[in-house]
């Protein structure tokens, strides 16, 4: 399976040669906030919201002091806005209190921040700092990893473990990123475009 996995990665790497997160950000803190907001929401919608949001609140100190009801209104269109507002404010406060307003660069520190789980931590560590800590498993990676036969598991933690075992550590950041991009472009949830898929010959779920 490892050889097939490497072939899939090699092919998708050619399709997305400069793969990176679609969430727009200027620094690690903005990426952290944007990733929290992206839960159950498209990156496109998050980018629309953060365009003005980051102008109003550029740093952790700004988010830590914004009234919760104000932030709820500003991020309402991302969905689950009450919980997200609560987490963003609590996250910003903890960054100020424990890390001098900076985003920590370890998985252990990040997952103790309100609103941050392994997926969010992997996004920030990989995309903002280039630190390989694991594989991002969002809904796209969850779907594609199973369709491609890389895992039979159904929880993000177990799927991530299987992907980490399958691919060399140096590829972990890229694996998550290209699978997300491929899932958006071709292998979507409702109707995967198998005829147009560059890895259909390597996919056990291909309809071609």
C-alpha cells in the first residue's frame, strides 16, 4: 500500500505544485483564528469574514477585549458563531496570559488552547511554521483516505495515525494539503468526478 500511496502523492503533487491552505492570513495568529472559524464552514466563507475581521482585530489583544456579542455578529455567517466567538476570545486571552500573545509552536501547547484540536494544531504548525507534527484530517481527507483505501477507520485520530504510518514524515504536511485540494476540485462528497481524476487508476473506489 505504501508504494501506491507514494504514487498517489506524486501524481497529486503535480496537480497542485504549490499546495497550501486556502485560508487567507498574514501570520500564525490569523491562521489560528481562521482555522477555528472554518469548522463546519467553507474556506471561501471564512475568507470573506476575515477580510474585515482582521482589519478590525489584527492581534490577540484585540480579540481578547472585543465584547462577545459584537464578535458573534461579525462571525455569524460562519455558523456555530456563539461557540466560535467564545473560543476565539478565550484562545486570545490564553495566548496573552501564557505565551505573550504569540502562537506556541508545539502540539502539546496548542491543543490546550480553547477551540484547538489536533486538526487545527496541525494546520497552524504545518502552514505557519513548517513544523511537521501530523496529518491534517478534515472532512475531505477523511473521505479521500477511505476512498483511496489508505484506511478503514472512521475517526480523525485513527485516520491520521494510519496516514502517518503510510507516508514518510517529511510528506505529512503535503499529504493533508493535496488531499484537501483534490477533494474540493475532483473527489467531492456527492459526485466524485472519477473520469477526470488523475489517480483513478490507483483508487480502489474509482468508477472508471
